[in-house]
């Protein structure tokens, strides 16, 4: 694992602990904000996905998950 990935996983673990003490309303607000950001970044995400697909062969096990 790269150092950046380890840091992201550590941050996610810390966020999980914080979220456990939040109300359902707060969690729903956070999820709605995440959804909005994902929708706003759809073109960028799909373009990155196409680059990933171009970098692997169709018989690569990850191909079906990326496609």
C-alpha cells in the first residue's frame, strides 16, 4: 500500500468514529452532500474510468468492475 492510501484509510477510520456519535439527520445531510459532489463530478469520474479501462485488458478480472 502506498503512503497516501494508508493515510486515506486512517482518515476514513477516524471519520467512522466521529459519525457513530452523529444523529441520523446529520448523517443524512452528510450523505446528501456526498451524493451532490459525486453527481457534480460525474464527467470527471467517467473520464478517469475510461482511462482505467484503456490501461487494462478485457480479460483482467477487474475489467468487469471498472466497466
